[in-house]
C-alpha cells in the first residue's frame, strides 16, 4: 500500500530526503533502491520569475518497508507479558547437548511484529554462548501465535521487538 504525503517547499527545487533511507541522494536519476520518490512541481522559477508562493512536492512513501522501534501503541503478545513468559516456559525445549554440557545463557533476539500480528525477521543479536541455544530461541519465537500489532498514528505498523530468552538449568 502506498501512502502519499504533501510537503511544502519555500524555494524552487528544495530537496528534502532522509540520507539513511535514500542512499542515492546525489544521483541524477532515482534508483530502484530509493525508498522515497520525489516529484517537484514548478511554480515558474525556471523561467526566471520571482514568485514567492511556496511549492508543493508529492512524496511517495513505501510504508511496507518502514519498521518502527517505538510506536504510540507497542505490539503485545495475546494475554500480555505474563502469557508470553508462560508460552516460552511451556514450549521451550532445552537442547540436549547444552543440557549434557551444563551450558546456560541468555539469547537476545530481535524480530518484527508485522501489521497483521505475524512474526518475521527473527535474528539473534546476542548469542547465549552455544549455537544450540540460539537455534532453540529462534524456534520458539517463530512458533509464537499472532500478536496484537503495534499502532502508529492510528494505523497498524511494523515494529521491531527485542526479547531475551533465558536458558537456566535447575
């Protein structure tokens, strides 16, 4: 879904862009990798007229690509934080090799809660010290049910979420 937004310019051919989102900022032509496309509407400045009326640009934004870290309403596991911890403890299968070797640790994972509440982009940002712990943390996150999505400006938004998964032998 494409969202159109109007930006008012005070001078002819003023260029507004996010350097992080638009790596080809100084290129003569837009690149396929650019997140934003800019359309400048001319108000007579190219003919040498000194017109003080502001210009308007139409900015096409690919919202599907935007992933927020903080939103007005953060995503939530169905049933809340306690239900999330219960889900992890009920479904966690301690890797046998880690158990036999007495390996414990905390795996820090990040994932994206999509607009429909589904989980994608699961990755380990800090290892628990053993690859078997990392694999199990990824497995448990991928097996989660759909979350209640996060909201930004009243609309569902994609949100990056960080979750620690702790492995402790009793």
